[in-house]
């Protein structure tokens, strides 16, 4: 099974019974996203699984949820504004809400979502969230995920998969299938398409603290912009593996992760990368906490720790 399925799968409706918080092998469950809630990490994945760690990924326990559909994205706001509220989304238009930082979850019925897959979720500030996914699916919430409105961000005819929406410091950046790029300066109320340097599918985007933007996806494609997306230059990564997600570390380094255990690290705002590989060599969906040169990552191999101080040799 490929992590790529997260971005292309469209699934059907969610179940209503509470999935028990039974013991679970963290190396035998596919996980698709992870977020930080204070000092804790919360990961989501297949069969409605939610895992929570109180020790930055050293140990995990399963949390019961009211669904058995795959969960593909999670957002847990930091600080007092979040007040423990968070949202997880997944296949079949699944939406879950927590009011205590991911310890307990409730299903939110969203008729407007239909049966298409939600692929990700972004907290836009205050009580605002945007959920997005397959075939242009785009939902907004202004009340902490309790209710949702469906919109068409790029026109009535737009039906491309939306892979990711990220905050860029002064706005939002949307990336998706078929070279889709767009920006918003008003927290997603309106969107402006950008000219794309690449016709293939983007799977993710990353904004550095410096303002540099990266977009990435199929066949190791990485593109970099230092002017807010007006122009782009290709970054030669030296691999044809797909890149699925990424994050900026507290020390300023940028990390991209992808198929076959790929971890790419940049110390120069995305101008160049060194390549690393996880020990298990399975697809990585996202990275969570970083302690020095050790990353906690989630993906096809469940939870794994990856060292990034020894670059991969050719």
C-alpha cells in the first residue's frame, strides 16, 4: 500500500459506533498525519486510529474514536486560542472534533461533504478551519469545527484534488492535482490562481520562516519561490521518489518526507537538500517532533524515529 493513496483515494461514509482504544502495535498501523498538542503528539491513520504520545513519541496509546474510516489529516491549534479544540478529517467526508487536545473525539455530521475523501485540515486562526480533499472538496468552519459550509474556491468547474493548504505568514497557499497553485490573502475567503512551473501533481507545500515557499510532489519534483509565488526555480533533489509532506524545524531547517523512507533536509532555506532514509524504508506521510537530529515520523511503518545527521550515500 502506498502513502500516495492518501491523496488519490475517495472513500465512502463513516461508521457510528465507538472504536475501542485497544492495544495497538505502532509499527503495524498505517498513519497519515501527526500534530502537536502542547507537549503531546497525536497521530491519525487507517481504520479511524488515533494514537497519542505524552513523551514526544517514545511511547503511544490508542484513543477511541467513533469511526472506522481512514483518517488522513489532523489540526490541533497551539496556545490559548485553541483551548484544546482540534479537528481530524478523513475518507468518506469524515470529520471528528476534540475539545481536550485529542484525548476524546466526537463525530461531526457534515452533509455537504458527501462521500468524497477529505485529505487534510488547516487551522486558520481563532475558531477557523479549512478542510479540503478529493475533486475540489473544500469546507470552512468558523466555530471550531462544530459546523461546516462547502465552497468552491477556484470556480464551479474546479474538480482537481486539493492536496494541501498551508499558512505562509501573510496568507495561505493551496496546491493540488494537475499543477494547481493558488494563494489567499484573506484566510481563504477568496483565492487567486498562480501560474505553475509544473504540470504534474503537487502533494504538498512548505513555508519557511524566511518567507521562502516550497511546493513538491511527484517524481522528486521540488520548486522554490522567494517572491511569494510570482516566480519559481526547480530544486534538483537527486531522487525520483514522490514527496508527500514537510515541516520547518524550530532551528530553521526544512524537512521533506516521502515514499520509500525518503527524508530530505535543507539548511539553506530550500536551495539544496541532503537525502536521508529511514531504517525501515517505508513511505513516510509526515513528521512530528524533532529532538536535535532525531525526527519522529509517521507513515506506512507506523511510528518511527529517523536520524538526520548521516546523509544517504550515493
